[in-house]
C-alpha cells in the first residue's frame, strides 16, 4: 500500500501548505494589507468577491436603462449633455468592475451569460420605472447618493483591484449625485406642477433607495463573513442610518419632504430614527416581481444580441490585419510618436 | 475558465501630463491594438486624465510570482546601507 501512503503524504503536505497560505492571508487582512490577484486566497473569499463584484458590475450597466429612457426627452441641451455623460459613466463603471472581477479567474463572457440567464443579480433599485423627468433627478440624488454611501468604504476593501476600481468610481459618482440634486432643486423651485413632479419622484424613490443597503443586519446572509474579510467595512443598517442622516437636511434645502412621518432626530443616539421598511416589497422585487424586472433583462439581452454583428466585424477586421505582415504594432508606434 | 470568444485583454497605461511616466490605469478587452487605444481613451480619459496612452497585450507581461516574493526580494532586505539615512552625520554639517 505504498501508493496510498504516498498519497496521504502528499495530502498532508498540501494541507500544511494551505494552512501556511491561510495564515499569510489572515495576517494580510488583519494588517489592512491588500490581497492582489495572484495571491493565494480562500476559495470562499474568491467566490464571495466574484458574486459581489459581478452584481455590482451588472448594476452599473443595467442602471443605464432607466436613465437612458429620458435622454431623448431631456428638457434642454444642457440637461441632455449631462445625462448622456452620466449614462456613459455608468457603462465605464461597469467596465472597471468587470475587469476587476476577471482578475479572480472568471471571464467577461461568463459574467454576461450569467446576467442574461438570471443567475447573477443586479441591484433591485433598477427594477423600478422612471415615470417622469424628475425621476432622473431623484435617481441622481437618492440612488447615486445611496450608492456613494455604500461605495466610499469599498475604496478600502481588502481586495486590491476592487478597491482601486471603487476609488475611480467614487470620484465620478460625485458629479452624478450633484447633477441630480441640482435638477430636483430647479423643479422644486419651478412652477407648482414642477414642484409636485419633484415631490412625487422623491416619494417613489425614497424607500427603494433605503432598500439598496440590503436586508437588516440580523437577516443579511453574507454580511458577517464579508466584514471579517474586510470586503465590507460597515453593516447594512449602519450605512442606511448614515444615509438617512445625510438626506434629511438635503431634503429640507430642496424644499421637499421625505415620505416617512416617523423620521425624527433621536437626541440620545445622535441620529435620525426612521420608519419601518417594507421588506416584503424588497423580497418580491428580488424574486423578479418588481415593475421592470423582465423589461430590464429583455432589453439587456436584446442589446447584446443586436450588437453581435459589431463584435464579429471587429474580430474579423482584427484577424484580417493580424494575418497581414508588418501591420502589428502600427497603432502603438503612432501613439509613441505623438506622446 | 478564460473564454475563447472574449476579445484579448489589454493593460492600459496613462501619462497624466507631460513630464510624468505612464501609470497603469486598468485593463480592457479589444479585438486589436487600435480599438484598444480608442476604448482606453473612452474608458480612462473621459475627464482629461491623460495626454498619452499605452495599451499592452496582457499576455506580453511577465510578472514575478507572489509565492516567491520573500526570496525574490530578500537580497535587498539586509542592505540598509543603500539608504542615505543609514549614515550618521554630525549635527551642523550642511548640504549633505
């Protein structure tokens, strides 16, 4: 049975190596060091990151839809240019995050396939419709505001490529939030019909924005482990409360009301209290029963399928030129010459 | 797990202004160098972050192994005399 003994020995050595790797990983996380793509990492850490980063990337590109809905009907050229720049940023954010996720060994194609098959999620917030122009403002102020509150701590996430992508994204999100706030302010100070439109948008987007922080801490499936790994730095409820505290004075300055009669300052806690969130609605939207779940996925699949000929043409062009001698690197030389 | 139908991966380096080196900004997929350059322009310099771009096929990069980082970089570890702070200079001596 020499072979068995040898196998057991190999297994034993592998276990020791894994234990050493795990100790090095734990020490790096504890020391607030970053984990980089080629470092050893626990499989569960890798899987958890892929899940979170994929969901994040998908949210960015699905999030283009509700806003793009208003590009052709923006009320001025200024607003239209701003909205196009914002939607283009969302595409960019998706690409930063897909690239970062791919450093974990998954591929772009696999990520898109899973999105299209409904096997990876995107943020539930994008399953709500943008019914009026004011919704563009409410998304910028509240949805992007909630996203920023969530994302700023992710700039210190333990996984290097994710943290670096988030730094870039957070810098750009700030414009998104401010343009939304400015848009709502213009409506709020406009005619009474415009003011009402702004208030209606805030009424519809407030609660779904609070749900963006995820389920309450005591029922969040991934929170505890993610915090131990320093992927997450703050709990869902902590970030949600921080967001409420930020929004209350901003709403006052807008001259708009947050649709929650239970919001009041809690002197003892030094924070705002707020009303109960309807988690049944959240679960329903998560299950696919939100107002726009089907529409968003169908639109994404259609965009992918209808873009196939462009991808094919670009690949065919690249193949043709690669086959021709002396053309490789021509573009790179051109850049060098102008650097 | 890498897919056969994904376009090749490129690493993007941006020179933020003249006088500075190109710095790694991130990566992207593109069918060829020219498209990689155009995509890099749209992806990494939307806010005038650069005056020059390099795109390099990711497969062309050879990297040191993280598992060997201790032994690989160790030779520099016991040579503090390579740093100016290693040397004690009397107080009052200037321009040194």
